[in-house]
């Protein structure tokens, strides 16, 4: 078991790895190239809006056990809030129709037999279209696996999968989608309550972890960019880490967890394969108080935006698979999105509230069948090096749950086996 582990990358995967290592008695040195931790899940003050916003809007489900365990470990379990039951409000802007899908709490899906709980214009038999996902074969997409049309698809499955995969669902990996459905929808309503960070991602996932690590004696180095790794003469282990401003020699009982983005890691690790295609996401924030009674999350159909979030003093939307919008002028995009939001919440279309557009060109790896084959495992051929990140082979799409699982697994893999036996 290594006594000291260098965790390179302080996104959620790296933070989860560092917390797990420290809880199990290892000394931790956490390196991050950026001037702040959190990676793609962080909060920052936006002067234009006069408030703190997140780098992206994220939803956690109550069945994401690794995520909830991580929050409990860092003392932030109360930072996630949501409805007491699994409720998902929808609005179709084309027809002005509204409905709420309410999943029953147990494993038996009684809700599909209740016209007031299931999707309008569907019957219980329509939900059998999910069954092929349980037997999805590697290398196949959803269009090759299940029925991708009809009211259930249009009014529930496509918008749900689109939001979770950040990709046109018909093209997405059926294997990954099936795993996601198995852990949430098919696990019953108790596993499907939507939860959001009430005070932002930083307050929930990042700041408490950094405080815990610091109090436990971890060394945290921000602005510490890894340039390359040095291998031992026999090629069995990593013997040094070269950063932009220092070189760190690794002793026999030292190890490394690389939690770098997929576009960076292959340039550091010889021969490493990683996903090569990515999907963009755009978030637009409006400084306006949400109308009283507006649900925290609403799924929008036939709108520019996919999900509408209601925060204190702010309305925010997420646009998935947003490559087509990256070159659109920000003010034009904000105006277009606000027109949809105003209709959805019955607010005046003019004047346009103060707004901010946040674009992430590589928000997630593209959850396509061919990209799934490029995701590396946790282990490497070097006995003191493991990998972490939502783009590694977690069995899930690029999600918070996948990132945290990967970090915890990378830590446990190092700690559970003597390095000389690996």
C-alpha cells in the first residue's frame, strides 16, 4: 500500500480520489493546473449578474450512491435539495401542454398504470420499449436497440436521455443508456428524485472537500501543471513527475492517480487511448426572480433550451448537444432563449433581463458506441499509476456519478493491492 499518492487533477474525479485516499490513511498531494479546483463543476462570481453561478447546471439523482456517499464523507450531504418524491415537470412550448411524471417509490412501476402519473397519451404497454435496453449489446446505438418514436419517446425518453447523454439519443450507446436506466428509472422512484446544489456546485462538491483535505494534512498545489511523467528503467513504474515549475521524484512507496481531461491525458501517458469526440453544452443565466411556485427543474420540449432551473434570484437553462450554437452571438442566443423561458413561466418577453452565456465546447465525451471502446480502465501497465475521470471506463456516460466513482476506484485500486504484486 502506498504511503503517499500524488493526485494530478482536482476536478470531481481527482477530489473524490484524494478524499478516499485520505480516509484510508494515505498521505495526499493534490495538483491542479488551473488556479482553482473543481474542473467542469465549479462555482464563481459573475460580475455581470452580480451573483455566484456554476460552470454548468447539473442534476444528481437520489440513486447516485457514490455521489451521495462522497457528499456525506466531506460533510456536505445537506447541500443537495429536491422534491420528496420522484417528480419531473414537463412543458411543451408548441402546444402549451404541461404534465408531471411521478414515479412510484418501489421497484414495481405502479406509476405506469396511473394516467395522472405517466406520460400523457401513453399506456402501460408502451413502457415495455425500455426492456431491450436491459439486454443492449456493445457497439449498438439506441436506434438499433429499441423503439425511438411515439408519445413515450417524444415526451419522456428522448428529452431525458438527451439531457443525461448530452447527445442525440438515437445515436448514443445503448449499453451506456441501459446502465443509466437500470440504476435509476428501473430502480424505482426512491432512486430517481432529482437533486440540485442549493448553494452551487462549489459549496456542495469542491470547497468542503478542500477543507477536509487540508485539515487532514493534504498538500494542495494549484497552478501546478503536469508536463510529463518519467518511467523507471525497467518500465514497471513511474519514477518522477515533471511539472511546469518543479520535478517530483517518486519513492518506492509513492504512487500517482492521473485525473486529467481526455484531451490532455494521452499527451502525458505513453500509448494511452481516450475518447476523441466530444459534445458541447451551453448554459444561459438570467438575473430575474423565478415566479412563485415554479419547480426547481422543468424539462422543456420544442424549445431552444432543454432544462429550466429556478434558483434564488435567477433563472437558468441548459442547452445540450450545443455545437450548432457555439458561433452564435451571445446576445442573440440570450434573446432567443429568453423568448422560450418567458413563454414557459408566463413572464414578459421584454425587456431582456441581465444575462450571461457560459459555453463549454468539450463538456462531455460523446457517448457513442465507437467512443465507448476508447475509454481506458482504471489500471495501467505501471504498478504505481491509476487513472480517474468520467471519460474512463465507468460503465456510465459522462456524469458526476461516473466521475466520483472513477476517483474512488482509482484510490481503492492502489490501496487494496501491494504495488509489487500488480
